[in-house]
């Protein structure tokens, strides 16, 4: 059976040769590539700084046709004929793998593949100039991370004396591989806006990153602590700016002035041990073991810093409960929760309001319980409610009620006269 199968395969190949016009080789596929810094890239335009051009052709070859390596040539205008650098036969598929290595052309040109002066196929060597490569290069997702203690936080504004170090990150992208960037000099410039002094940090990529079309960049502008001022971080390649970011370092006094208490809640654990926030810190709705929670934020955009917070609990007569709760909170421009876990339930019944301060500066006062409700007497007089600390949540509730009243008034004014009773 094996002899019959070999005879059948040979006859089938002969028949295919006769159908295509004789016992001649035929080009199945051809592709180009280039070599740079020990890395080979295929099926992409050839950059101006390529070290060599690689061409690989796959030929369907009759088994009874004799060949020699020097018979395969590649003709490029302006260059001498190049003979094949390697020819490898694949007997299972009856094909030849012919490889060439030639000098990079100065522009886009055509090349002719031949065997014994017989034309087998033609290919185009596409040239990529430095200007075209730089125009397609871009840096996205530029982010600056600050090391604050054990935290690594994305930030644009810091506080003097707190930052232990910065790292600038971004994703470098290109329509083709990043390999040509080896010779261009990828750097991160760090400039002090106040003094004008700057330093450049070279950024090197791995081989796997260069062969890809995008790579994550990361650089350390310098160790901390960073002095007060504004610092400009700019990514450059070949002296051209790609993207940048600014980092502001504030003094401690400005940082404390930007702090505010956004809101206050009570956090309770339900039957499934999930935290549920109540509208107010403590009232009739609190069921079991409520924990006071406050939301702290900063008005500085992109800020990240540690803030020592002191919480005092006052009774209605103005006296304070014994003990002051002190916690270190990582504050950003997004409201950060501060939860008091060590306050006993019996003490919460006595608390009228919570006072939050930092280094002696009052941040805000949060009442404990539901806000008082104003009323009217039977004669139409106004009954003033009890004194109530005004908070951001109370301001939001007032605006909501006023908007509802205004909307109801507009609806009544637009109704036809016949619609009124």
C-alpha cells in the first residue's frame, strides 16, 4: 500500500505540473521584514534605520527538478544582484523556503525574484521615513503615581514632606512596531517651574516591547521629598514632545484649607453582614451597632495626601465626651470615608454633634440625628426650629425642596383656569 500511495502522490504532482504549463516551479507566497538591534520584524514597512532587509519566498517545487542555491536571485534597482542566503527544502509539502538578506533601500522600490534568469515573482519594499514614524507615534494614558507610606496613589497634587517618590507612566503606541525608536532617544524630562532647572531620564525598552506596537513606559523622576512648587514632566522622543503632566506640591497650610467634610452617615451591618448607610448618623432608623462615618475630601484637583483627623463628640449642653478619636486618613479629591469603630453604642445616645479637626483647624461639624423640622402655628405664624449645624447635606436637601416647590408652582401656573376646582 505504501508503494501505491507514493506512486499516486507522484502522479498527482506531475498532473498539477502539466496543468500549470509544465514541470516548472511556482511562487506560493513571499513576505518581507527587517532586522534591527538583533530583533527581526516581518510584514511591516522598512524603517530608515533598519540594519538589513529580510525576504522569504515559498516556492512549489517539483521533486524531479534540480536546483542550486546560487541560482536564486533578487534584483533591486540601484543594488547588485543578491543571491539567496539560505534555501531549505520541505519534502513533505514539496516546497522550497528561499531567504534573502540585502541592504535597506533609500525609498520604496520593487524587487524581482528569479531562478536561472526566469522570473518567479515581484514584491514591493515599502520604505518608512523617520518623519512618518514620528507622526504615528503617540503616548496615551499618562499618569503620575505618588508613594505615600505603603500606598501607591495616582496624583497630580501633593503635600510637601509626604511624598516618598514619584513614578510617571504611559502607554506608547505606534501603527507599526516600536523597534525604530531604539536610535531616537526616548526620555522623560523633569523641570522645576520655579527655577527652570531640568533633568532628563533615558527610558529603555525590552526586546519584546520593541517588537510590539505598544508598550507600557515607567520612569522615576527622582526620590522624595519634593519641595513646594510646580514640576513639569514631559515625555520626548528625538527631541520632540509626546505628552506631559504637571505635579503641584502644596504647603501644609494650603492643604488644610482645602479640606472639607462632605457628609456624615451611620454604617450598620445587616443580616448578611453588608454595610448599609442611613440618611443620618444616629436616629430612629439605626437598628444595631451603628458606626459613625464621615466623608472627607479636598477641593484641590488630583490631590493625594495623608491627613491626621481628630473627632470630638459633644453633648447638647456643649460638653465633650471623654476621649478624642484620632485617625490618619488618606485624602483625595474623591470623598474618602472615615469610620469610627471604637465608639460605644451608649455614647452615641448622648452625642449631639461631631466636630472634625486637623492640627487644631476645624474641618466641619456633623450633627447626630435627624434635622429639626420647622412648622407653622394655627394663626399662620412661623415656629423657629432648634439650632442645627448647617452641613453640605443640609444644603443639598434645601436645594432639592426648593426645586420641587418651584416646579410645582410652574405647573400650577401653566394649568388652564377650568382645571382649578
